[in-house]
């Protein structure tokens, strides 16, 4: 029997991708969908890069109600709620024994909440207090791509990362950025985004030390732009290493990267978490955003100058950077036996 789950914020950008990913999931099934008000039909425009599920016309939406979630016997919630309301609701659900997998930011830096990318830091799941339902975050969408590119080179001594990001419109939710602000334009500011990338990167790549996580010592400097692309965040990354790297070793590390063993057993994990391109015109959102069903990060333009490695990457913000990352985390928690 599949595990009963619910999606919170089911009518939004991330919520839709949850519906698409869970509609044929081998372990989890959607029992209820919640948003800010009741709807008899699913009336949001379909924005996901995944196919519309066949049963979309039969879906109804309920006004979010924690008691209703508990009464229905739901075991897992996938949260795509706006940050300003997510924190309190997610804590209440966790306190009632419901496992929470969230895209929202309020809990990400909390002591008992790991930010997990199963390929990289599955052992961070051990900071979830014994006997409590897990509350597990996935990172900010841009960070998820960045850390996947840094994981294969982490043992080369990463001292400093400088990253400039070119982030798509779907990252701003629906309806998102006003059209007249973004047509023929690039916006040079995304609220709170730079500090999130800096903090979360260090936490995810940090060391699990018994019952806490010691953040990585690297310095991270991020700058963020909003660009008129539907899905997919591009990043230009410069990494200062403690030694001069060998270009062929770097190619091999990226192209052969598979991540932690346990991640390979999860249904939502891609065969190759990183796709390495030699053509300098790749990756591009138009061509590469669905690599690995949206779960692979695409990397190109790899260069070395002294101790600095540079490259460009593309991450699918709504799948790897949001819904897909959370579903993969729920699969990890289920496999680890902490969803009862
Ligand atoms: N978009 C991305 O690429 C991305 C990536 C990583 C993380 N995130 C995070 O994921 C979360 C969702 O982002 P999004 O892009 O999907 O936003 P969105 O498109 O604006 O969707 C927000 C969802 O929350 C619901 N909602 C709003 N107020 C509510 C309330 N008071 N009670 C219950 N439901 C409420 C909305 O329902 P109604 O339709 O009823 O208003 C809608 O379903 C945010 O915390 C965001 O920061 C987003």
C-alpha cells in the first residue's frame, strides 16, 4: 500500500510539479491538495515543464487546515507554501507526527533541520531528533545546482566560491514578476537570495559531527539576477582551490560523479546527477533544462587558471531545485526507515 501524502501550496509553481511527480509515484500517493481556498476544480494554468497528469480534471483543492490533514491520516506533506506562512504550519504538522518535506526557507538554518541533497549529504538526516517526525528542507533552487557542482571537487580544498546567477521567472512563483519589469530587461536584485546561497552552500557541504552540522569553511560570494526565461537557472561559478587542479581530473570528476550510494536507489534520482558538456554553447535552458528528467545539473565551459576553476551550470529550479528535490528527500527518509 502506498503512503498517504498531501501537497501544501498545490496551485502554485512548485505545487504543480509535486502533483506531476507524485501522480505515478511508486511509494507515495496524493491523498489531498491544499491551498489558500477551496476549489472544486484545479483551475491554475499549467506551468510545469512536466506533462499534465491525466486525472487533473478530477482534482479538487481544500483550504489549508492542519486538523483536516491529521484527521485524514496523512503521513507525509510536501510543502510549497510561501515562506511567510510556512514556518509555523510546518512546525505544527511535525509536532503532530507528520513528516514534512519543505521548499520554504524558514526552517532551513534551524539546528534540527537538515538541508539534504541525497547524492551529497544523506548522512545529515541523522540530525533529525530521535522519535520525532522529520522536517527536512531542500535548499534554495540556485544552491541545489551549485552544491551538486562542488561536491565532486570538495576534496580539492575549496577556499572560495564566487557565483553569479541568472534566474528564471518560475523561480519567483506565480504570477511572479510584472511583465513590464522584465521584458527587454534584467533585474539585478532578488530579495534575500544572495545570503541564502552563501549560508545554505556551507551547511549542505558541512561536516556531520555527531548531533550537529559544522558548516564548511569556504567563503561564498553570490550575486543574483532575474532574467526572462521560463524555467532553469544559469550560474557562472569561480572556485579557488588550495592546489592547482588538473583539467582532465576535473572532467573525470564531473562526468563520473554518481553521489552517495543510497541516492542511487531512490526512484527520483537521475542516472547522472551531472551532465558535462564540451560544446561551449551548452548548457542552455532551451536545450538542457529537462536533463535527467529535470534532476541533472548541466555543466559546461570548464576552465582552469592557476588555482581557480571556473565553469557555467544550469539547474532546473522547479524540479531539482524544488519539487523533485523534496520528493527525493522523502524517498531517502522512507528508505532510511524514519517515515512510519
Ligand atoms: N519557484 C521555485 O523555483 C522555488 C524553488 C525553491 C523553493 N521555492 C519556495 O517554494 C515555495 C512555493 O513557491 P512557488 O514558486 O510555488 O510559489 P507560488 O507559485 O506563489 O505558489 C504559492 C502557493 O501557496 C498557496 N498559498 C498562498 N497563501 C496561502 C495560505 N495563506 N494558505 C494556504 N496556501 C497558501 C498558493 O495558493 P493560492 O493559489 O490559493 O493562492 C499557491 O498554491 C516558496 O516558499 C518558495 O520560496 C520556490
